[in-house]
């Protein structure tokens, strides 16, 4: 029975540490099914390991895009 990924939901959690630095963690929630039984699916959460470059890109996105929009909409 061949498994396939039907859906991926990604969650990026952003917090600040005791020094005020932004800390990023990422999780993916996979919905997995099988071609033979499309009505049955299972879900599995996995942690995502970020490289320093990826983490920096996400932090820059948070600072330059997300936070300014959040400030406008609070």
C-alpha cells in the first residue's frame, strides 16, 4: 500500500527569549493517505529543523513584513 501526503500544514512559532532575541521553531502536520483507501487518512506531526540561513530569513520576514502588519491591525 503506497502512502501519499495529502496535505501539509506548517506552523511557525515565534517568541522572544529572556534577552529579547527572536526565537523561531517550526512544525509540520502531515495528513497521509493511501491510493487504495482514499477515505482513510492519518495525521502526523513532525518538527522541522531549520538551517541558520533559513532561520535568519524567517526572522527577517517577521521583522519586515509580519510585525509591521500586526502593528497596523492590533
